[in-house]
C-alpha cells in the first residue's frame, strides 16, 4: 500500500482515489485515499464510491478531470445532489430512464 501511496504522490495525484486490492472475482481490500492517507473501506466497492462522492461534497472539491463525468452522473443519480453543472445528453437520458424505472418499482 505504501508503494501505491508513494506512486500517487510522485504523479502529483491529489484528489481522492479508490484503491482496490485483489482481482475482480476476489477483492481482498478496498481503500479510499485522502491527502496521502489510505482509509480502509470494509463494506465493499459500492461503499467506497459512496464515500468518494461524499468526500468531494463535504470538502467542496472538484472531481478529477479523468472521472468528472461519471462521478457527476453518480452524484445526480445515486445520492441525488444536483448542481449547476449540466449532464451530457446521454447521461441526462440515462438519468431520466433510471428515475422512471425507480417509479415503476
């Protein structure tokens, strides 16, 4: 884990990052890095994504450019926090579809 944290620091990656150890079929550990510290997440990947979004929201941080659109979509669709940033046309259509499915169930 120390090597991963060191690599993030060397690449000047300052935004929170989810680190997953293991393979797709057998995830052994999940961490959320915040300012060079690895915080263990014991409730799985979904919980890590939830906490990643909440860390950004609580600290009033912008999403990293590499994952901005997907995290913004998850912010709108999963935790239902709206802001001024517009969704792409495809993401907006998907959000409408998901909300309609939710109402039907």
